[in-house]
C-alpha cells in the first residue's frame, strides 16, 4: 500500500509541475535564401530553375531573387522594356512561385 501511495503522490506532483511548464513557442523558424542571382545578371540558371531548386530540392521556406542591374551608370537595363522588362519578369515569377504559408 505504501508504494501505491508514493506512486499516487508522484503523479500528483507531476501534474502540479506541468501547470508551470512553459507553453509551446509561438514563433517558428524559417530557413531560406536571401541573395540569389539568375542568368538575368551574373548567375547561370534561369528564374524557374532558381525557384524550383530552392523550393523542391533544397526544401527551403523562402527565397529572394537579387539579380544585379548591369546596365551601368545611366543605363538601368533591369527596367528597360516596360512591361517586358527584366524587373516585370522577376515580379511575375515571384508571384507565380509564391505559395502563401508554404513558400
């Protein structure tokens, strides 16, 4: 009987102690790439390969595309072409690969 009482006391103490345990963290860790280049500047892959590789093979949570504007002073090639510019292509591809809550 004594051992049973000890076990009951142990369980009661554990239950009381659990009340003071910290709650699960509200924050989540995300892993991603913040600096990537494609063949629009000095990288070697196209935008689709860049995002697909990071999302599907590396399994990262996010990625930023940071191609350089190699036009030089006074010739910003990133924006040349209006609706067909590299900048519009980048924005379009980012929207295409964006998956809210996933990637």
